[in-house]
């Protein structure tokens, strides 16, 4: 009778609260309860020390989810697999996509195929620039979201999260908050004392109904008593049961194991037998478990050790090779270890005691064990054959991770190292690739083995291209300790520098300098090292050192093209160095070199692009600037070239904005950001793209759009880090936009929150950070501080020959700041800014300078200056500056028509503060606020006809014609000289 009852029950003791929470979450997910139609996701986290039944609980979650026809994604971390990147991600997603052809995968994943495919083991990584970690996480987010929507409702179960690889765990921890907004129940279990820092989200995020992670408690004495009596009979006395609870401390795993041993040994469950329980429990732990293993024979011990080294989802034939056993010995060892409740899986399904507190096999328990084995097999790259078909029926698993850990730690040190070495060779020979071998090689001792170095370098290359630079860094650091051959050391150091570029810039500098100190004869490698060293120094705000490193190498570079490449890199970092000591001389050298080049290759076009940027900063005529920009762009400038930065393509696009061609600048930025997204560059690169596109919209007067883009850029910049170059750009542009919209307090709070102020960066930022900060001070009425900041800008920029007020209008802000105390100085500053703006020749820059000159001029001179400003700005794409000039001129002349135009233009720009001021002035004069006109859409037929007349030189003789043509300039993002090109581009878009 006892046996019959025992076989019928599948009991989880004292987990009613946890299971009720699970059922509530599943009800909400599937709509089975009273909560409505379903589709509401949640995060459930269960924590507790080893053996408290987390795996059992998650197995029950899986069973209940499948019973409700949920799609199940299941994975678990492995103590031996933590160094294998994306091991957990592959377990979760690979089974859902397995068996599809490349064409089907490309169709399913779309543009994400080349980005996430290598990380998920779905395809080999392509040569080229790897995705940045943020881009890869975005891709994994998309894949999981897509699977969830397509196969809803979905339950994702992650066991042993504390052992998940860092790449997968940091991704899932960041993704977890989204579960509540998807038809996704995300369930994790972990040991709280072993959860790594990058997974703190699982500990701190509120779960179901705002609960924190649920902590599992040990079983009570009553539960252990019930467990004992279910197994051996109701005649088990109280003293025996109490002792069973005491020696197991209520740990469910130990209680189940003890109960099985009591039954197997036929121990009489009475008080007289109670003292033997402590010895039985000791045999389950540490030395007792090891002693039990050794009693099974030396071949079985070696096989168990091999399995412990291999980790989870262990192919029997692979374990046999690592242990040095034949097939028959492996089958026999497997059977012995299964009978001893050490291993599960393999030749026939068995119960994993960690999956259920029942003591006999049942089909649900088999399904749970098989599900984990399947997922792990996919993650390792070897498919799992059908169960029950012989010695190779399926991968082996340890009954519980506690057993695997104890056995692994019991292996003698020297033998454990040797077994990892054998495992590395075995997995490579089995066709699992260098990445699978690398985790074993990390555990071996250096022996100057070229094969080890080669395998680790290959694995690092795969991981770097797949978006796991930290894993690549670990592998290359280990290869360096092997050590590599004398002539190979520089290459390994260079690869190590490339892998650690994003995570450890200081160490990267050390690696690359050490590489240069090595004696090697490979000019291409040396050039690559020097360029990478300069890049990491520049990105660490050490621009002078970057330039110096290139300058030292250039004289010793014999190849003409290689020397030109190094010169182009030096020119670029010098251009970004705000504290460059000899800028005018560098400009002269750059001009002489660029003027000789014809743009035959990418290096020449980079030099020419830098020449265009330099000419723009120095205020050379706009025709000269655009001439060089067109030369640079004629052969194409990739924004995501694997061997180049994106800086020069950005500069070539930005000069169009300063030259009153913002429409062309936006075209280039849209193409560039699309290239970033295709390559998976969604961190700093995409933030730069969004922020600078916001700046272009600001210059066009599309302030609402500018704010939206700037905030998107800031969100991405925050993920990169504060006070990084991309963060300076994002804050400067957003603050400038908020000031233009009239939200001074909000702009100031933004600056305070993000510590936007001294010390300012060494790198050039546009708009100039210190100038923007001074503008904030002016807006807050802190004039004296603003004057100090702007005079510092003068001392920094003027010696460098940077004279273009279209790029940095510091003179105009300083003129306004000193106007009350020193009007003559203010007028001199404004007049000099007008002169410089005229020398550059962009109508928007001249118009802005004229408006400020009028603001500080004597009363009788203001109207003429403002009239010219309005005329110039009306023929430019700068809508916000036009609105300001119209408001100033209308106020000066007390002209309601001009003020009405100012209100309409400011309203279309989204310049709310200017709208309020101009409207107040208009109402004081008895005027009526006008309706706005749409100058942000496509050209109307009337506008196009007028634009074609202007292109052909037909003068506009009436005010309505001039107003309509002004709207055309703002719509197309150009001035009169660029009208023909902009019309052609507009026509091409319309035809497309």
C-alpha cells in the first residue's frame, strides 16, 4: 500500500506560497483567471542557497506553463561554462530557430542576422567591424521580443542564474523590466550569495505585484517527516524523523537523498537507527561523496572527473575520450554513476532528484531533464539524438550541481589541469570549434605550446567578431602567458589591445606600447598597432599623446601610402585637440598636402575631408569649404569602416551644415546612422549620430524635432558613460535646443544634473561646451561668470586660428554680456564677428552676427543692421535665426507685419519663448497673432515653380514671393547658391 501511494504522488512540500504566485502570474499571462484577456507579463525571481529546491520549483513552473500551452524558453547557467559567452542566450533561443536554412534565418532575423547570428551560434561571424556590446544587446532584445510576440504567451525560465555567462546575464538583467509589457513571464532562480554584480537587476527589480525576489525556506520538521514516511512507511517513528530533519537542516536535496539511502539500505526507521543518519548524510557531501565515488572503481572515477570537467550536457563519447576509456567502459561507468545517483541522462531516461521531490521516475520529470539537456546541447553546438536509443542516446547530467561542484573540487590539481587540456583537444577534434576549447585552455598551465596560442587566438577572433570582447580579452591574456613564439608576441599583444579597447583603455595602451617594443618585422602590423594606440589615447581624452605617438612613427615609415595613412590619423587627432599648441602651422601643412591629392583612395579622401573641416573652422570662404567636402565625398566615405573611425565622415557632413547646406548634411547623417545600425554600432556611434542630427535640426529651426533627437542621443550617451565625449555632445546640443525653446530653467537643471561645466574636455566639441555653458550663465543672469567663460574661450580658440562665428559665436555672446558695462567693446566684438562671418560667406552666420551687432549698436544704427539680417536670413535655411531677426526688426520699427511674421516663424520653429515675447510686442502695437504656415513639409507646386524661377536667376519682386521663397529655403535646407542641387535632390526623392 505504501509503495502504491508513493508512486502516485508527486509532491512539492511547503512551496504553496511560491506556486500560488506562479499560478497567479500564469493566469495573468494566459487570461485563465479573472484578470481579463491575458497577455500581461511579469518577472518572478526565486533565491536560496544550494539544495533548497530552486530547480525543482522551476521544473514545476515549466510543467504548469506547458500545461497551459505556453511557449517555453529554458536555460540554466553552468559553473564550468561561465567563461563561454552567450551560453545561456543560445540555450534560450537556438532551439526556437534550429533546423532553419540560412535563407529562412535571414528572413526571420532581417537586418539583425549578421549582428546576433554569431552570438547565438546560428552563423559564422563575418569579417569586418564587430558590433558594439550595446548594439548586440539591442539585437538580442529584438529577437526575444519578436519570438515573444510571435509565440505568445511565452514563459522564459533561467535556472542557476548566478552561473550564467556575463554576456547573457547582463543582457537578460537589462531586458527583465520589459517582461511586464510583453506576453512574457520571466522566471529566474539563483543563489543570492553568488549572484554577480552585473545581474543585480534580478535582486532589486520588483517582481509580481511589486514583490522582491522570493527567498525559499528550508523544509520544516513536519515536511521531512512526511517525506520519510511516504518513502519507508507510516511506521517511521518521530525520533527517527526528527533526526532526519536535524542532520539535513531541512535542505530538500539532502532530505531526498537521505530518504533514498534509508530505503535502499532497508534501514529500520526507528530511534535505534537514528544515529546512523548522520553518517548517511555525510556520505552525500564532500569527502563522503568522494569516498562513495572511489568505491565504484578507478575507471568510473576517471569518467566522473571527466564529466565534471566538461560541465553540463555532457556527450558520453566525449567524456570517454577525456577520461581515456573505451566505449564499453564508458557505458559501464555511466550505469554505475546512475545507480549511485551521481549522473542522470545517457543511455536511458532517469530521474534527476533535483527536479522533483518524488522518489520514483515519472514522465514529467523525464521531460524536464530532457528539456535542459536539449537546450544545453544546442548551446554547445551538438544536437541531441533521440532518447533511449543506446549508449549515445543523450547528454549526461549530474543529478545536482552540488555533486558536480564537489567532484570537480576533489580532482587533484595537476590532474584537473591535465583533464582540461585533454578536453580542449577533444572538443576541437569533435568539431565544436576553438571557442568551446578555449574555456578549457583557460584552466591549463602555460607550456609554450603553439597549438594552445593558435586555438586561443582563433577563439578570441570569433568572440570579438561575435560581440564578446571581454571573452576575447581573457583568451588573449591567457595566450600571452603561454607564451607565444618570439615573432608572434607583438601580434598577440595587438589583438589583446583591440579586444580590451572598450573595457580597459588604460591596459590597452600598455599592451600596444609593449607590442611596439617587441622586435618584429611586419610593417603592416606596426602601422596597425600605432593607429590603434593613437585611437585609444584619443578616446581617453589624451589627444596630444595620440598625435605624438603618430609623429614618432611617421619618419621611420618607408612606404609612401603607409606614411600618408599615419599623417591622416595625426591630422585628425590634432583637429580634435582643443589645446593644440601649433594649430596654424598644422593647417598650413594640411592645406599643402590636401591640395596635391586627388582622392584616389580612402586615405586621400580622409585628408581632403580634414582639409574641408579645417577651412570651415578658420572661416575660409564657404565655396572653398564645400569644394573640399565634395572632393572628399566623391569616392565615398564609409561611416562604419572596420579599420577607420567615423570622425572624418562626420566632419565632412557637418561642414555642409555650417555652409548653409543642412539638407545635404542630414542626407549624409541619415545614411551614416543607417550604416551604424546595420553594423550593430548602437552605443556611442549612434548617440553621436542622433545628437548631431539634432544639432542640424536646431540650425534649421526645427526645434521640437531637435529636442526629440537630442534626448534620444542623450539616452544612448548615458549608457556609454558620463563625461565621455559623446556625453558632452549630447548635453551641449540638448541644452542649446532648450534655450532656443525658451526653457532656461530646464536647460540649467539639465546642465547641473549632468555636471556640465568645468573641467571642460580636451577634445573639440561642437557646439563648443564652454561657450554653451557661458550661454546658460547669460540666460540665468550671471553675466560676470559668463564673461569669464567667454574670455577663456577666446584664449583657447584664437591662438588656434579658429575664427568662424558660424562654428562658435563666442564673440557674439561676449558682446551681449559686456554691452551694459562696456558698449564700445561690445560693438567692436560684434563688428569683428560680422567681418569674420562675411569672410566665410554663409548667409545664416552673417545674419546672426548682424542681429547681435544691432542689439549692441547705437539706436540709430540698429534698423539698417537688422534689415540686412532679415534679408540674408530670409534667403537661408536658418528658421530660428530668421524669427529672432524678424522679432528684433519688428520691435525696432514698431511694425506689426514684421512682428506677425516673427510670431508665425517662431511658432513653426517651436521657439515657444520667442513666440510669447513677439506676441506680447505685437499685441501692444494693436496687431493680431497670425496663423502659422507649414514650411516643414514637401514643396507645394507653387513653391517648386517659384524655386525654379529663383534657380534660373529670376528676381522676386513682391513681398509674398520673397516670403514664399524664404519658406522654400527652410524646407530644402539650403541657401540660394545651393538651390539647384537641393531641387535636384528633392526631385529624385519625389520620383523614388
